[in-house]
C-alpha cells in the first residue's frame, strides 16, 4: 500500500495564514436565493447563467466588522459550514475553510471530478463538460487537497478527473492526487488540463470561448 503524504507540498500551503488574517472580521447574517441585481450582473460577467448559479450558490449577507459595512456577496458553501464569498469588489471566505462536495444526479456514479475553485466547477457545468450525473469535489484552495482522500474511499469510483491549473502549483496538485489514490483499488486518475490548454484554468478558458475579457 502506498502511504498517503501527511503534508501538502509547501507551494500548495502558502495562502492559509493570509486568508485567516483577512477573513476573521466577517460575520454571517443570512443567506437565500440570488436576487441582487449587482450579483446577477456579476454572474453574467463571469459567464455563468443564473439558472446554474442558483443550484450551487447563495446570496449571502455579511457584516465586515472592521469597516462596519454590510455586503451582499455570492456564497459557495463547503462541507464544514463555511462559505467562499465573492462579489465584484470583494473576495474572501467565512471560516472554516474546507472543500465542497456536490452529489451528481445519478446515485452510485463511477466518476468524480476535482476542481480547484467554484468558478472552474460552475464553468464546467455551464459547458456540460463535467456532466451533472457525476459527483464533484471543489477544493476552494489547494491547501484543502488533504481533505480529498476520505471522499474517495468506499464510494466505488472508477475514474477521478482532475481540473487543476496550468502552473507549477496545479502540476503539484495533480501529482499529489495521483499519488494519494494509489491505495484505492480500481480508481484511475485522468488529468483534464489538455481540455482548457493553453489557458490557466477552466474559468478563463470558458470566458475566452464566450469572447469575454478575463474577470
């Protein structure tokens, strides 16, 4: 049996402390359907149809304690009760930081897709290159790679498709996934980076296909 690495490569750990320091002042108020016109227009700029976004994102109302400002943001929830938060002027997260697991439409699917970010996941769903019948794991940050393994055990997956970035960190993440699944019998790993080459990630490739400038 191949031993699972205890620690991620240093290049995949670097942002955790920065996120903790920046995001600590955020206070959750409420979440619901996406209705704010500014957020709907932001989704349009990102190339994500509202119908797709409503299935996976929420409109989240937060308070920034340092500035005393209340903000409407898009929230992508994770498996530990936290949220990735985005609007045209703000990027952050409500702790705890964790990956997101999205069940496919077909119970017992043999395939699972692993994405770095919610925008990559939503772009793939918009283009239907990661079918809705498959399960998906969204890292939300590379430092969450270590959380992937438990979601792959005992699920009966036969193929893991990874959609990591075209850069050094993305290559390290791809290698980490390949190494970590060696002990799971019958599970094969296929990297999907050739699909969106030469673009950096799935989202920028999606925007280029739409003719949009990178957001």
